[in-house]
């Protein structure tokens, strides 16, 4: 029988490229898995993090097999971003891709007696042939999901096909109320004496169906009468077991869980599950945590899933790579529609080997995760037009889409477009579904631009299923004040933004899915904005999972049917002025507000309730009551609010935008823009502008004013942004910049020779 041996304890690790040891080192650090060497520097704000080739080593005893001819495999659950594995000094496998499992047969290298030496060289160095190439998150290095030995008899379910489980289960509901489970398993080294026995048990452990097949022809369809369906409120799971049988002895066994569900998606009706129209509304998630990096435990993954379930979300976009089996398991159990994707993001490398890496990662994603009922969508790329478009890029996408459909015709494919992707573009209609990453109201434009843009696209492309794959803004809980505004990084502006977006999406059920960017603040060593370096602070919850920001509760009011009421502004604890605005979120129709024990007012509204109160001197106790629900906070009236409530650079940036035209001089901004040959212009990329000190100084100023990002060649977000044309940045900023900004910018650049 199969024996899975966990090897997570007592590894030796050295954060140097020390080379392959011949014996287990005694002077290396002792660590346990999961482990990453970037747990601190990947999010500490120093602007960079250690990207190297470092070494892990561990000794192990050869597992004993009761049958002759048994096999031993090493299983690496993930290694960021590349790994080479050695056993007793011999290389056994080299794997490229930091987010999927891989295995290798090490039988012939294991000693019959004594200790074996397992060594893994793990690298998160940049490599042209491995995705992601560049992205807005930290590429953590390390053995961050764990390592196993798997001992099996010579005849066993396949362990070597792209890290898959060796069994594929496709449950299909029948019109009669039952379900047909189409099952196929993959076996190795069998003869005519072997059969495969199948069993399907329900959630109570009772057998619902069973079957048997010859081991050389394993495909079968088993019927389960009166099958219970899997949905978001009742994620009912069946257990499917396959046993490789030789007469009266089970040689190997694999078990997966499966759910019976059907779904459709149309441009005008949006998403439906089991015939019930159900707009998908949820969040995106990265797999890291404060000072743990991405070395998360099963408990960490389940905690994240439960926090998202409490929100009331029914969908999660798992950005931007394959996530842990633990998290997919949690989503199966709790009931989410998952968008799972590969890290084909931001920039395409034109080299053929890079495209092959995309293909390999797509195969691993689908083959390893086919059986999860929570997965509904395969994503083929994210914001890939940041690096520009080409015929090859379009062709590569079509090939990836065809591959996904070939490997899994039961699910839908999708793509996340960067915001400036034209409404008319060859990138449309490649995948079954499409979504846009829009940040109107943060990086550019106004939050009020979102609804009209969605309506316009829907009118132009009535046959495209449209979603919103990312939207959000930074919210840092120390920044407070009475007049929240875009780019002030305040918790209150983030809440106002999400108030608007929740309503926009609620009014458009034909939007097949929406995903807040992001559920949790996450590590991005390249970032430095809002007074917080090394992080992206767009999360509804802080990176340590300790604080749910006010924006979290507006979605809870919209999506969670359990009665709730929430007072906003609890961190805005010291307030100046005669009156104070108090905002309350609730999914109940009426809210009453009390100040210092006295009822101020009672309102009827939809989700958002706004009260004006006159604070008394000193401390004030405020209570919001809705039905049986109550929430309370204490606010102090002060003469002057703390300086920490306002980010100093907010005022500096506003002044910079206002004074922009002083840089431009006396220019005719009504004249048509010109692009003389041999001169710089807004059509040039940041990389091209960086070749000239004067031109680049202007470009860097533009990025600071439009997106509040520092631009330094070779550092920070340079890899991701360098290929963008400066006119794309200006277009993305939209109405956030004053009229004539693009013209004045171009007029300055065309004075500079290339």
C-alpha cells in the first residue's frame, strides 16, 4: 500500500550558494518546512529582497516495502521559483515554476540500509524562461509548502504525470435528479491480474455507488441516485476512492472529493449555478502573511478562507498563480467559485522556452486541480498588455486557451485585462469569459467612471461576458479625517470607494464576476507609497489578519445575509469641529444612532446610513442599533486632530499637480499634438525615455503625479513599468489629471532629441 511520509521537520538550510554537499551539513541552520528566506525582507520596505540560489538538505531512511519492486518518490509541494533536487549526490529533477507540485522517482538512488541525503537547490533568481517575469508582488524563495516521500508498490496509480493525483472525476447532474460520475484513473506497471475498484461515498460515509474495471481500461461512469448538489450555501462533497486490486490485496489507493454542480454564464444574465442566477461577488487573494511570507500552514489557509466566508463572498480569484491544495480544499468545503490562474502576467518573454513554461504551468495547474469542485474558471493571463501587444502574444493566448479547453472542456476560460486594453482589441473573444482590472477612482479617473465604462463596453460587445477582475484602493488605518479624498490613503476614502463599487456591481447582475483587489494587504518589496513601504495596502483586512478595515463591512452588509451593523471610523478616535459625520453599514432596513445614551436619530436606508452629530467636549460614546444588532465606539472631541491622521505627501502631491503647467511654460495646448521624428514624445516607453536624463526626469515626475509612484531604473516597479508607453500612464490617470496635461507633457518631450 501507499505510504506518504512527511519530511517537513529538521532540515538544514544555508542562505548562500554553497554548492552540493556530500554529507548532511552540521554547520547549516536548522529549520522546519514550510520555509521561505524572504519572510521578512520580502515585505519590510527596504525596496529589494534576497533573490538567490540557496540550499536545503535532509537525511532520510529508505521506506520499507512489503512487496518486492516497490518505488520511492520525492514530492515537492512547491519551490519558489526554480528547484534542482539531488539524492545521494545525483540530480533527479529540475523544476521551473514556483507554485506547483512536482515529483521524481528516486528508487534506484536510495540505499538499502542506512541514511540517504536529500538536497534541494532552490532559487528565486530572475530567469527569462520562467514566469512570472515581473509583477506587483514579492517572488518569495524557498520550500514554502513542504516535502513528502511517497512509497508505493511497483504497480501503482501514476505519480509522474505533471504532479497529478492519478485519478480524474467528472460529476454531471442528470435530469432525473441523480448524477453520473465519469471516472478515469491512470495506473503504472500492471498486468492482467489487476483491476481497479471504485467507490463513491456520501458526506455521511455511506456508499452511494461502486464499480470495477480492468486496470488496462479504467474509465467508467457510475450513477448516484438522488444526488445532492454542491453550491455556495451547501457545498456537499462526495468522496471517490480508487483501489488498485490484485485478487484480494489492495496495492495502491487514491481518494479525492467531488461535488455535483452545473453552471452557465451568459452576457446578459451573468452567472448561474445549478440553474439559479447567482452573480459572483468576491475578492482576490495572495498567499502571504505578515512575517511569514508565503510559508503558510494548513491552518493559515483555512483561516483566510473563513474570513472570506464571513464577508459573504461567493467567489475568490486566486492571484496570480497556483495556490496550495490546502486552500483549494478549504474552498471545496466552504463553498466558493474559484478563478485559478497561471503567472503569465504583465510582460511576455518572446523566447520559445518561456512560452513552453506557460504551457507546462497550465498543464500542472489543471491536471493537479481538476477534481476540485470549487474551481470553475481557468485564467490564462493577467494584465499582459503592460508589456505591449504583438501577433505572437495573441497567438500564444489562443494556444493556451485551446490547451485549457483540451485538458478540461468542463470549465470556462477567462482573462484579466489591464485597464487601458482597448474596447476593440484582438485580445477580446479568445477566452470564454473576460474581465477588466479597473482602478477608476484610484490610479486614474473618478470612482463614478466605473458604471458608465461597464455599460459602454456591454453595449459595444453584447456577446462578451464581462467581469471586473480587480478594483480597489489603498486604505491605511492610521490616516483619518473629515474630508476623505482620492490618494489620501485614508481608511475612510477606501470605504467610500467600496461603498460606490458595491452599489455599482449590485445594480449590474449581468457582470458575471467581480473581485476586490485585495482581500488582505500583501507583500510587494518594490512598492513605497502611502508612507508604508514593501506592501500593497489595498486589502480589506490588514496583512496580519488582525484588523478588518471599514471597507470590509460594506461588503458584509451587501453579501452576508446574517443580520449585522457596523460603525465606521473607530480609528478616527479624536475629532475636531462642532459636528461629526457618523457612517453606519447594515443589511437591515433601519438603524438608530445613540450619542452618550441619548437617541440622535433613526433612519431607513439601503446598506449605508449617514448621521450628523454634535460631539460633547471630551469622550463620547456612540451606539448604532439595528434590530437585535448593536455596535459601539468611543470618540474624543479635541481642539486639534493628531498629525498622524494625514500623510504629509498628500498635500505635496496635490500642489505638484496644480503647479504642473509652470513646468510646461508658455505652450499652446489647443494645438494638435505632434510627434516629430528623432524627438521624444508621449508615445515613447519609460525605458526609451530613461536613455535621456532630461526626458526621464519629466517622465518620472509624471508617474509621481499620476500614480504616486517613484520611478528608478532597475529598482522597484521598473521591470513591470519600463515597457509601458507614457501616454498609457496618462490615459490611465484620466480625469485625475487636469485638462491639457498630456499636451503639455508632449510639448516638453518633443523639444528633446533622442
